């Protein structure tokens, strides 16, 4: 079972001092930190072995628990197709694939935690061999048998042991290029612009040969360096890191000459070369050490002393990997401060400049790089930002209020700026700051519609809640309208303000005041509408009360017409109207109505009160009502006496005078209904103006002020007078009749005569038991019939029976008399009739016969008539 993760965990749980320093070092990669974090936090599952390897590879070998195995993995990678890249080919073209290769090599996210080393030296001096041994790279090594130049142009390969990019530069002695030093100069420029450590590879026996190829190379390097980092006369631009380490690796060091001597000789040679340079005036005093540090290493003969060679190579490797060593070569002062993800673009730019421009302007290159990379990073950041924002943008556009939108927006901005800062802050500071400001603006601009949308949605939702709140408040018993509106408004405003402030993003000039003003206006309109509705309801309620108070007294007054009736009506009207207005004003106080609104509402109330009065008056002065009132008045005077007792007209009463008086008095009241005419004109009310603007839906009818006090026209009065007279006359006739009928009654003396004449019969009945019993039975039957209410039906049945008997008797009698007459008629007709009698030639006989027949017929008809009369008389009896 592999216990490496547990060991690593234990180590990381209580890290040694070196590891702590490493984690605190800004050059330690994010990847390494991430892997350490994963190991130290409790894992959901075992971390993959690759993560462990990556983490270990990202740490310097000194802290690698199993460094050799990691290197082996990387070496394998380097030997594969992706392991190296020719960044500049034989025709001096720069590769287009450097960035993608850097990605494959896992270098892009290293930030500044990477190093660049390049090697210079004569051709076929074992440079590629040295690099391969030192860094585990896979540069081509010369075939011993052919002795041909192998490295053409510039190659790059990552180190297997650290985040180091290694460049193998074509040999500089120009044996195969002739004396053309063009490429040598360009490659030196290129290397110095991007390299921290320049390895100068030379044989031990070349040292001291001042005129050798290496010396020419170094002179070129120094000259180029002055052009690059000398700054020229222009000191306005910031200088890049200007120091470079030159590491002399003395090959085939046999040890005969002490190292100290060799380094001394080389240093002297460098100083000589430096002194021999033609420097610009402002750099006349510049020393070699201002621009270069010199370092030395020696390696034994690879063929003759292979083991020693290997051992020394391993030792030399530590100077490239072990940060704790004093002679560690990648000191921060040498780093060219190009972030790893910009190396591809930067090197390409440098090479293009090298090809076209002899005076390479590094600050401009770094600015260009910064601009390019900052734009790229910002674009990536914005893309991720928009993806996050898209999820929330939809509901906002659909009209929803997204809770916590402000925090979300802040998070997106923080995340975006965090990413941008992490990647872009490594570039040119000025450009980074500028691009950051641009990014912030772009982020704010892209969020601005969401801010405005959320404000609108807040406005809408709060307006809805406000209306509901008002409705609920107005349903409370005894509510105070002004207080309800104020509470709801305060609540709505506070909600809006807290929502609007929540989505305010720092650094923006986003303004919610405009929307707040719109909200205020909207709330005011809703409250006004509500107030108008409530005012209408209130006016309607007052109107109902006013009508109740007004109409009954008016009806009573007009049903008993008197000359003072209009005074009563108008004073009631005035009292009720003013009471209604007072109660409106008392209630309207809490509605905060404006004086204009009060005026309109009061106008409406007055108009409606007047209309109600007018309608009632119209109703009371309709034909039927006026006639009924007159009739009642007339009857009251004619049919009842002064004490209210109904009159029974007697012959001695003066019916005509009484009738005349009652009729005249009643007719005198009719003109009262014609116009509203109080005893004093001052009692006439001021006519209200018809309501034009208040609740026209409720009662749009208006009235004509010119006929406001007229009720009945003269023609109508005449009609009513005529109709009334007719009715009064009928009443007179009826009274007269009743008087006659009372005159035709049985005289009193008849009752006396009846008592005297019928005394004996009455006594006979009373003292005869049979008659008396029959009388009692008859009385008892009558009583029962009356008690059961059968008198009517019995009477009806009796009548029916009587009429039926009468009819039958009449028919029988008629038949009987008809038969009797028929028999005598028949007897007359049986007499012989002369033949001539049927002849019509004798006018005498004709006429005689005719008169006889006529006599017979007239006799029969007469007899029948007499029979009928007798029959009828019998039946009547
Ligand atoms: N004497 C000696 N020969 C070496 C040493 N290292 C490598 N060689 C040999 O030198 C020859 C050239 O090696 P390379 O590594 O190709 O040299 P190079 O400088 O990269 O050659 P180019 O790329 O063509 O310029 C090879 O045949 C190696 O075996 C060394 O330390 N001493």
C-alpha cells in the first residue's frame, strides 16, 4: 500500500521551516499552493497521484520527498514530441506555437514563479549535452561520428526539475555561417531581454584566449546589453530588470589550473572587454557589475571522467534548484518580470523587434505585452462574469425582484477583479491600472441595466403592495385615511430605499433618485385615486343620510298642503344640506383633500341634495299624487265635521253650502303645487351648480336652473282642477243619494202598528210550546250559521235554489197556458173552411178569411201574453 500521501500529509500538517518559507515565498506557484491546500484539508477522497506529483514537481527539489521520481516523469514528457520546441528556426522565423507549448508544459499559471536560462557558446562544445544533464531536457546532441552542427536557431525545453525554461541557442562561432554575426547579435539581444541566467559554455583551454570566439560573443552581449538596459538618453520610461547573471561553465576542467586562477583570468578578460566598449556618453562611467554578475563552475571531462562529470553535474544542478543555497543562480534581481502567461507573446514581440529594429525598446515591449495580456485577461474575466450574471439577468428582465442582487453583483465584481488582479497585476503597472479601471467600467456598464431593471421591478412590486396595504387599512373600522396613507407610503419608501441601496455598487454613479421620484409620484397617484374613491363613498353615504332626513318631511308637508308648506320644505332643505356639508367637512379632514377637491365634492353634494329634493317634489306633484292629496283634503272637509266625525247627511243639512265650501277651499290649495313659493324670497336656496367633474358615473343628470322652482305649468293646473271638480261633483252626488235613501226609510209609526197588530201572534208563538220550540231551533240554527260564517254560502245556495225553482215554475206555467190556448186555437182551426176561402180571386172572401186568420192569430198571441203574465205573477207571489 502506497503511504506517500499519508507521509506528505503528516509533513504538511506540521511543516518544517523550509516548507513554511517556501509556501510564504511569492514565487511558489498557485498550483503548488492548491495541492498543499488539498492535502492539508480533509479530503472527500484520496487525491489523485498526478496532483501529488504536480505538487511535488512544483516545489523545489530540496523539499521534494521523492524528487527523482518526479523528474523521471518530466523527463519522459520532455522526450516525447511535446518536450521541446524550436522557437526560432534557421530562417529566423519565430514559432506561432510557443504559448500553446507553454500551456502543455504547465507553465501558463506560474505567474513569476518560473525562470529562464539560456546557453551561449561555440558550436559543438557540449552545450546541448550540458543542458540535458542539468535540466533533464531533450535537446539534440551531436552525433560523434559526423561532427556536424546540430542546434539550429533557438530551441526551448522545460526543465524536468523546476519551473525553468531552458533555451539552447545555436553555436556562435559562425563556422557554418561564415563570419556573419547577424544571428549571433540577434540571439544575444533576444536572450538578454528574457533570460535571467546566461550560461557561457567554454572549454578550459579557451580561457585566456582573448581573441577567441567566446570573447567576440561576450563583446556582442555587452554591447547589446548596453543598448537594452542602458536606458539611452530617455529616462522617462521605467527600466526593466537590468542585471543578468553570466555563468561560465568551464568544460573539460582537468584541475591542473586552480579554479581561482581561471575565474580571475575570465574576470579580467570581461573587464577588458567592458573597457573596450564604446559606450554612450551618459554611460561612460558605467561598470560591468552594474549590469552583470559573474559566476563560475567547472565540469570534468565527460568522456575521461564520466562519474566525476555526473557528480559535478548533479552538484551544479542544485544551484538551479535549491533556493536555500548561497550560490542559487535564479536570484529575484535577475528576473525579467514577465508573467509566465505572457512569455509567448512577449518573446514573439521581442523577436519581431529584434528583426526590424536595432534599438530594442523593452519598456515599450512590456507595455505592449501588458496591454495585450490585460485585454486578454479582461476578456476572459468578462466572459465568466457575463455567464454568472446571465442566470440572474433573465428573472430581472422578466420583472421579478431578485433578492440579494446587490450582494450577487458585488460577488461577481469581486470575483472578476480578483481574477484580473491575480493575472494582470504582474504586468506593467500603469497599463494594468488603466486596464483595471476600464474593466471596472465595463463591469459596471454591463450591470447597469440589471440595476435599473431591479429598480423598476421594485417600483412595480412596491406599488402593488402599497395599493393592497391601503385597501387593507381602509377596511379597518374607524380608520384615519391620512394615517393609513402615511403608514403605507413610509413602508413603501423604506422598502424601496433598502432595496435600492442594497443594489448600489461601490464606485458607480448609479442613481436611484429618479426612480424614487417616479415611485413617489406613483404612490401619490394611487393614494389620490383611493382618496377620490373614498371621498365618493363618503359623499354617497352623506347623500343617503341627507335624502333620508329630507324626503320624509317633504312628503308630509306636501301631503297636507298649507300656505306655509314651502317654508317648511325649504327650511328642512337648508338645515339638512348644511348638516350634510358639515359632516363632509368633518370627515374630509383626515383625507387631506385639497380645498379645490373639497369644493368639488361639496358642489356635488349640494347638487345631489337639490336633485333629490326636486325628484321628491316631482313625485309629490305628479297628477295622481296631487289629485289624491286634493281628494283627501276635500273629503276631510266635506265628509267629516270639524271634530273629525264622519257626516251623515240629513234632509235638513245644507249639503250644497258644505260642498261648495269644501270644494273652494280645496281648489284654493291647488296653486300651491305650481311653484316653490315660500313666504319670503330669502328662504329660496342658492341653486348649486350642476356637478361636472365629481363622480359623473354615479349621476350624470343635470338640471335646468331656469325652471328650478317651477313644478306645475298653468295648463297642468287647469287639467287637475277639472279632474278634481269632476271627482268632487261625484262625491256630492253620492252624498245627495245617501240623503234620499235615508229619507225613504220605514216610518217609525209603522213599527208601532206592527207591534199592536202582531201582538196576539207574538204571544201565540211565545206561549205555544211547538212554535216556541221551533223559534228556539231557528234561533239556535241562525246562531250556529252566523258563528261558522255560513250565512253567505247558505244565502247563495238559497238564492240559486230559488231562482232555479222560479225558472222551472215559470216554464211549467208557460207550457200549461200554452197548451190551453193551443187547444182552443185548434178548436177554431177545425172548423170547415170553404174552398173558395183558399182562393185568392175573391177579395172579399180573401179579406174575410184573412181577417179571421188574423183574428185567430191575434187571439192566440194575446192569450199567450196573458199566460206569461199570470205565470210570472204566480212565481213572484
Ligand atoms: N570532450 C568533451 N566532449 C563532450 C563533452 N560533452 C559533450 N561532448 C561531446 O561533444 C559533442 C558535441 O556535443 P553537443 O552537446 O552536441 O554540443 P553542442 O555545443 O550542443 O553542439 P551544437 O549544438 O552543434 O552547437 C558530442 O559528441 C558530445 O559527446 C564534454 O564534457 N567533454
